[in-house]
C-alpha cells in the first residue's frame, strides 16, 4: 500500500473521530442543559402550587375553627390542589396534603373555637396544621436539587 494512501486514511480517521467526539460532547451538553432547565421549571411549578395550597388550606382551617358551616368553594380549591399534587409531587407530599384536607373537614364537624382556645392551640403547637407538609416539601426540593446537580 502506498504511504500517501495510509496517510490520507489516517487523516480521515482522525477527522471522523474528532467530529464524533465533538458531536457527542455537544449532544451531552445540550441534554444536560435541557434536563437542568426542565428541573428548574418543575421546581417553580411546584413552589407555586405549594404556595397556593398553603394559603388556601390555612384560610380553610381558620374558617373551620370558627364556623360549623363548611366553606365549600374553599374546600374544593384545597382538594383541587391536592389533585394536582398527585400528578406532580412525591407520595409523602401528597399524603401530608391529604391529611390536611381531612383535618379541615373534621374540624368543621367540631364545635367552634373561642379565642382562648385558639390561644391555647397556638401555645401547644396544635394550630400549626402545615408543619409536616412544609417539611415534606422541603425534602422534595432537596431531592430535586440533588437531581439537578447530576
């Protein structure tokens, strides 16, 4: 075989390997960036959903503590957000949200609370309905943060 042919084939092989390496590196970079962007969007979506749920659940719970007649539109809003969480969220977040929904409904069936009773509930921590939910959300966001770093 002629030395010039071997030299040309070696050059073509080197160019092909270089192009393949560059293409794979570019593909990997784009894939990583797309995944990071998707996870960031997912995090923003969940943050907004959780914020809305916390606001609505807190208002519904306070209403339930003060009234025996249920605020149905508010309860529907709470359960609609729980339904969205079933699609987007971890099982622990969903279970915690479901417990909150049940507690709100159960609270409507209890006698109305006086201001002194509310004060006692604040003092003993039983008024904080959202603590477990907040903790579950925090852990979920930590998991998302870890996934985003890979």
